[in-house]
C-alpha cells in the first residue's frame, strides 16, 4: 500500500524552466500574520515554519506587499524595505539548507485595504468603487472605503514599486516570484470588470483590463527571467466583491498573453463563492455551455507553461487530476496550515492534522490561522487528531 502511494504521480519530478521540482505538491500562499506589526519584517518563526515545508515541489510565500498602502493584513511580511529583504533572506536560506525551493508572492491589496490598516491613507484601485461589505481584521464594523481611482502617474508608480519589490526579492535569494492576481486584490481589480469601470487604456475592453497586470508581469520577468515567474488567478471567485461579465474570454486572452511571455506557471484557485450554497448555481451561470467542465479543464489546454490547480485538494483527488492530465501540479493551502512535511505524510499515508477540516472548510481552528505566536504556526499540537 505504502509502495503504491509512493509511486503515485504526485511524487514524480517535473521541470520548471531550469529548476527540477522533486514532486508536484506546491505549498499555496498562506497569510499567517506572524511578522513584526510595525516593520513587516519576517523573523525566526518564519524560517522555522517555511523550512519545515521544504519537501514540497516549491513553496509560495504569504502575499507580501510592495508598499505600505498595499497591506491589508497588519503583521504580514512586506518586500519594500532593505530590512524586510534581509529578514526574508534568512527564511530563504533556511529553506535552501533543507534542499527546498521558495518563491515570493508579490502583492498589493488595492481597495481591500482599509485606511485603518494603512496609516489613514486612502486605498487605491482601478476605479473609485468600494467593496460592498466590511473590511477584514478591522475592529468593529468597518465598511470598506471608496478607493482613489489610480491616475496614469499612480500606475507608473505602482509599476516601479512592483519592480522594486521584485528586486528586493531577488536580493533576498528567492528562487522565483508569483504575482498575486487573485481574490479581488489590486491586480484582480484591474482584470475583472465589476471592480474595473475605467474608460481609459486600462479599462473597458479585455485588452485594456489586462494591460496593467501584464505590465507588472513584464517588470517581474525583467528581474527574474520568465522561467522563474508565475501568477495566481481566481477567475470566478467572488471574494472581495469582484466578478467578471465574461471570464472565459477574459482569461483566454490573458493566458494567450502569458504564453507570449513564456511565463513559467499559472495557478488557478477554482473557488467560486464565499457562500457554498451559491457554488453550483454560479458556475453554471458563468460558464453556460462549458458548465460541465472545471476551470482546470477549460484553461489548462490553453496555457503553455506549468498549470497548477488549487482548491480543496486531497491526496486522492490531486492524483486523479494529474492522472487525467487536468493539471501539472497541485497546490495545497489549508493542508499546509495544519501540517508540515506534507509530502512525507502523503507518501506514508499517515493521518493529516485537521484532515476533516481541509475539505469541509469548517471554521474550527481559525483563531490560529492568523496571529502572532508560534501556537498553530510552528507549534502544530493544537491541530493534532484526537485519537
Ligand atoms: C489562512 C489562509 C491564508 C491565505 N493567504 C493567502 C495569500 O496570502 N495569498 C493567496 O494567494 N492565497 C491565500 N490563501 C488562499 C490559499 O492559498 C488557497 O488558494 C485556498 O485556501 C484554497 O486552497 P485549499 O482548499 O487547499 O485551502 C489563504 C488561505 C488561508 C486558509
């Protein structure tokens, strides 16, 4: 049985650019808010946490802001100061010492940041439209604020800031970089047209809405080389109140442009709705005649780099997906919250911490997801199954 597991596709190596990934298991980006709340500098806990997950094909770090107004998670590590880069270097070194590979997820929250989280600044977005709802991690009932619609000068500055962040990541020794283009944050606020209502060259047509995200990708590619750059998207996820009127056409065009740039990997979070009851209905509404197909079946054939699928995956489900050729790699979020050495655990078939909660996404243990201590982060005893 153990031998059978060890032979499964998840454990076969795969080439990404000039890197050989030892397996198809990717640690998805996970914000855990253990960095210094004032400086956004990652610390020894981060080094322990990430290096305990070094057996994955590669690690994607928590989303790391390019500048103070881009951080909607106070306590997230940033990538805009020398000190943050130095902090990250220790994390990267610790992962490398264990033989792992680690990519930084680079990010700007856009309108998802509340002024309270960003020193009273007005958040910035593609258009001056507020997220309908209250902001996460702001005490009391704090509704999202109307953001400033970025001017052309603002966009130029954002491009410079993304580049600087990528240069810092390179200095820190990261093996590569992933642009956070998912979950209704800044990049997604340009891509999808519920948030983006601009009428200039950055809004309106699909080509225009893809312009800024692609310009950011170009900056990252100039710093890291296309073989070390990827992006995460969530084409139909309604998180942070975003949506698109024609996701099939939008992402088909976007993927074509990523192919032209020979981008190394594309990660798709296949989540649909924060409201589980809505999931099936929405997928059918959005994809019409393609409704029988999953997002990976729709978009993988279009992408020429490595395709990573994400969302509620288990060992069995991910192997099945790989066997069917619906993805090249699988990324795991919640499983990595609860577990270190996931590859080893999958190989031996040992019971995962929190196994029951990985698929049904119950709210149990959530208090440990974010926080400032080792409990639930490097100390995983709180998640261990009660036998
Ligand atoms: C605690 C927590 C923090 C997360 N932080 C990030 C993040 O920083 N960047 C990101 O792209 N996704 C983030 N996600 C989403 C995960 O990367 C992943 O897309 C999602 O959890 C679905 O995968 P899963 O079903 O394996 O958990 C987070 C998820 C959780 C549970």
